[in-house]
C-alpha cells in the first residue's frame, strides 16, 4: 500500500525539494514512499554538535533507574516506604515509558522532536534534583515519574532523530546512542554508593548528583533546537520568496492544453494524490512486523529490568558480598558499551537480523543456566553472558529504523513498539519478585526468565525479516 506524504514533515523539520541542495549540507530528498527521508537543512556545525548531544542524552536516559536500586534500603528506611511500594518501583519505569512515550509523537508534531528531547532532559534534571529533597513516599514517586516521563520521550524520539539527521549512518549513530545508554546504566549502578559515601554517607546526595549530569546534557539540545528552528524558518521564507517570484511568470504564460487523465492507480495519479492530499495515517496496529517488534521490545525490556532489579540479590543469596554484587551488576551493564556500539553497525549491514537475535538469546539462556547451577562459582562469566544478551536493546532500536520507510511510519512505529513493549514488560519484574518470595529461591524465577528468552528469540526472528511496515498496511 502506498503511503503519501505532505510536503511538510510531521516532525516540523525542513524538507528540501527533490534534487535541491543547500550551501551548507548537501542532501537530496528521497520520496517518503520510496526511500529514507533526507537530512534536515542545517549548518555543518549543528550536524557535528548533534553527535555529542546524542551521546549526552543517552547517558542520562538510565541513571534515574539504575542509581536507585543500590540505595533502595536506605531510601525505604529514611522516608518510610513500604516493601510493596518498593516492589512496585521496579515496574514504574515501564509504566511511565508506556504512558508518556505514547504522547511523544503528538509533542513532536507540535514542537519538533529536537525541542521535545530538550524538554525531556529538563524534566529528567528536575525530577532527579527534586527526588532527594522529599521526605515522603508520594512526593518521591511524583518526582521519579517526572524524570521517567522525560526519559520516555527521549526513548521514542531519539531513534527518529538519528534516522532524520544521519540517514546514511543509522547503524553507527544508533551504536553511539546505545553505547551511551549502557555507559549511563553502568555508571549509575556502580558509582551511586561510592558517591554517597564520598559525600558524607547521604543517599540523597548520591542520587542528586545525577541531576547535574542531566543539566549538562540540556545545553547542546537547547542550541540544536534553536538552530533547527531558524533553519526551518529560513527555508520557509526562501520558499515563500520563490513562490512570489514565480507567480507573475505563471500568470503571463499561455495556458497549456489539458493533459489526458491518468488511469486510476497509475504513477501520475499517485503523484498528484501525494501533492494534493495530506498524509494518510499509518495504521501501525495492522502490521504484523510492528507487533513482532513490540513484543520483542517488551521481552527484552523485561530481561533488562529483571537484571537491573534482581541480579545483585541473586548473587547475594549465593554468598557474594553486597559490594561485589554491585560490581557484577555494573559489569553486566558496562560490558554492553562496546557491544552496543558495534552491534547496530553489524545489524544495519544484514538483510535479516534473525541470526543476531539467536546469538543474543543463546547468551541469555546460558547466563540464566549459570545463575541456576553455580551462581557464585562463575559469577563473572554469567554477568558477561547477560551483558551480551542485554544488547537486544540496541538491536531493537536498529530494527525500528530499518522497518519503516517514511517519517510518519517511523514515528508511529517507534511510539507503538516502545509504548506497547513497555506495557508488556510491566508484570515481569513483579512476577519474578513474587515467585522468588513464594518459592524462597531462584529456580522457578530463572525458569520463567528462560521461557521468556525463548519467546524473545521467536518474535525477534520475525521482527528481523527484511520488510517495512508501510508494505503491510
């Protein structure tokens, strides 16, 4: 099914006329129905600034989650948080990502994706700064939700920005973004407790320091937002001037004979329809590939949140010290940094990403088996295997960019897959905790996680097929 696009992108970024180039960044527009979109018309220095901005944003999309687990007991004691609420906190990120992530496309259409990501980083910094100041559970949860809402819009829109600004480097830029995510997760998991101790033993300062890191990331995104808006305004003024100059010539020219009507469904009919009609909505829920991506996203998110929330406890129950358990979690997150950079580049070169899905799944099954058979004896090996398995996240980000042809399709696919996926992931950490409490051990929870991993491999193979969602609608 052909998806027609209006001349104005739904992301409010400028789009050039076919074949037109600029003095700054020379790009050629590719029809939304036949290829990837063009890069925005911005100056080269803005394009270069976007690279560190993406890395800084990625680093700040996980500390709000990863920094909390290591000081959970101190927070509970200090503000009187019940065990039930503490358990629900492990599923709160997924719930906020689903709710706020679904709103990201609407915000992007209104303000532009770069401005929305800048606003999201402001929300992250504000939530992380306010959270340690409160002494009661409801206010602590509200500040956490503010930060998680900012993370949610970044989750959805950064893959869109990567494809928009770097259409010929999607794999490498997705790798940079994924590397930043892994770096931020590992840093927050491994440094929060040492920072708390260095700052006087206060968990409040240990958590609050991550607000300063987020504030640094806001600066380049504000600059990028203003620069992209100026570029869009300049192009609009240029287009309006060209139209005014062409109007007298058009009125003076003799009328051309009417062209014969093109048959329905012909190329001429399609072109006229695309120029005269607004973009038809992409009904993303009708795409089997979109559903496969959503389920794959949900299952990998389940595995990731269980790792962040429960891996230290598995090691501690096996006799590993609390400090070493925290280091093992940091290892599981940190080893994903180089892999997260390399994997999307490999995936972007493959027509079918199914083999990568299988490799990651086998590593995850190996890690779960090791945690069941000898959790302390091979602790570093199991952490390494889980680090490789958790690279399903950068892989699914690459798949989102590869499975949509148009901007409209990509925005809706990213929002649908992430929002639905995070909803799917909500029960996972809760179920693992409930099974652990009911059985007083890790055999049953690890068996359930292994079953989830097998399902993840199955839907991942479907999501890895070489097709785009527009062709299924």
